[in-house]
C-alpha cells in the first residue's frame, strides 16, 4: 500500500510541474509503453519490450518527493508531430500520452508517463450525434445553405464529427488535443496543392486542421500532438518532430524543417479568424430524469437510458427554462438508437465505474427541470463536488469512480436525447 501511495504522489507532483516547464506531457526513461495486446492494459514483458529512452535534446529532469531524480522526454506545448515508419511505435507513444491523464499502479510500466489532465483525444466518428455546435472555424457554406453556426445532425460525417469534437473540447476547456492520422478523416487533416487547384477554396466547405492548428495554439493556447505517417505537409507547422524507429525516439525537428524548406508547399490560409468558444445551455429529455433510478450501465462503453424497455417514448427536451418540442433541432423522438448512449469512441474512458458516474450525472442534469446551466457551469459544479455529493440523490454505492470533465462533456454531447442551446 505504501508503494502505491508513493507512486501516486509522485505522479500527481509530476503532473503539477508540467505547465511551469512548458510541457504538456512527460515520458520517463525506462518506461515500458507497449501493452500485451490491444485489449489489455498489462505491459509487454520486459524481455520482449524496448525501454523508452529520451533523445538528449528533449530530455528533462524532475526531483520527485519519493523516487527522487527522474529523467525523460518532455513533450513541449505547441505542435508536436510523432513520425516514423509503420509498426515502429508511433501510436504506442501517443496511447501512452493519452493514458497519462490518469495515475498508474506500480508495475504498469507507465508509472511516470504523465499528461496535462485536460488532454482530449480527437478522432473521426461517422454517424455520431451533434447538437447546435458552431463548427464554422472548420466547416462553412455547406450545400443548400445549411447553417454551421448551430450545426446539428444525427449522422455526422468524419469531417463534421471531428470539427464538432474540437469545438466541444474547447467548450470543456481542454488544453491539448491528441490526433492519430489512422483515426482521422483525411479531408479534415489536409488539402494538398493539387486538390486546391482542382476544387477552389470557394467551392470547398472544409477548412482543414492544418490551416487552423497554429491558430489553435497561438490564439487559444491549445497544444496538439499528432501521429503522422503519410502527410508531410504538417512539417511546415510543427514546433517539434519526434521520429520513432524501433520504439526509440529521436528529435528530428531540424531535419524536418530542412526538408520543409527544400520542398515548400502551399497551405491554404483560413478564411477568417477562429472566433470565440461556445457556451451552450444543456437541455435533456424529461423522461431521462423521471425514473427514480439512474440509467443502467452494462459495459464501460454503453449506457442503457431506459432499462427494461425496448424503445423510449416520444418525449420533450428541456432547453433553457422552457420545454422544447420533440422536433427540436437534432432530436428525433422515436429512433432505435436513442435508448442506448454509445461511448465506444471515448478512448480515454477507462473504467466501468466512471461510466456509472456519467450515467448518474446525466440523470441529475435531466432531473434539474427549470434549473438551466451551461455546459461549463455543469462541469464546474461536478468538479467541485465529491463523489458522495454528486450521487447522494440516488444513494451511495461503492462502485463509482470520478470521470474527467472531458469525458462527462463528451458523453453529454453524444446523447441523442440532449439538445444544446
């Protein structure tokens, strides 16, 4: 028990030091990043794993309360690319950074891999629900004049889902975005010179991430880490380039900058300034809060909103301090997928106990008729309360864990019986 407490204390101390050192993450020398399999959190045995070793140019050191001096790679604020050949550890490093928002137990291999607590993974989610999100920084002048300042859909594309996820994460006050090229929509990441010639900017609704990523950092102070294997245009906007070769990183920033200078490309400028972050009011279907019991959790990745029924009844949605009809934007009252909240795209949701807490939070918000709050106000209230305070209305149980504000916001934003205003 002492070893566990000291391990957690060191991680908490280390995470608290990141900002003062202009870092968004730290990966200690000697860490074991690979897992036994894609569905296991157990480390690959040391006999088969390559211990992490920081490049000298990126190495930093900290003195921890219990372990003393530790060294490792500092991932700086700004824009960081993780490059390299296939199967050389790019995604493994990013996944370790993703999970660095949580503390690890002794023996995990990632005990001293820490990340700023509000880092959010962004990925394409075709078919996801979106309610009244201002996606104009990335999507504009859609066909047939569809408004993107209050964009709603029950079936998002890869690009619109990524645009919505970024805007929602900004609303939840995320300080860092994590992207893996493998799980992103290509047309959202980049538009190369040939496509710019074929399809003019006036005809293209999408402003790609590459045209906004520096503005996200310079005006919003939101860092980005991207795994990039096939899109060299990002060399032009990167502050740091890490090259992974056989699970060993090297600092390739100077080489990348030289290549970018030798092979210049044209990055389309964004058509307008980014604009302010949203501040939407959270509205939910009344029926979600009418049951004395919270929605039922069967797995870490899904919540049954109406346990014991096949399909929810047509229902109204609470928006601000008044009811909205069931045909409110983005809300369809009688669809098969309304009764289950799918959280499978939330890569940083790690425990079924967190999902249980999210289910109870949804019930609490839906039960607060006439007490409208913005997303930010709800998240601040949730952060300020203990688990007992959060869940006292439904009774205290021993199988709850605190979710991050990022996952709470992500869950609410994917709830098809919610409507943001």
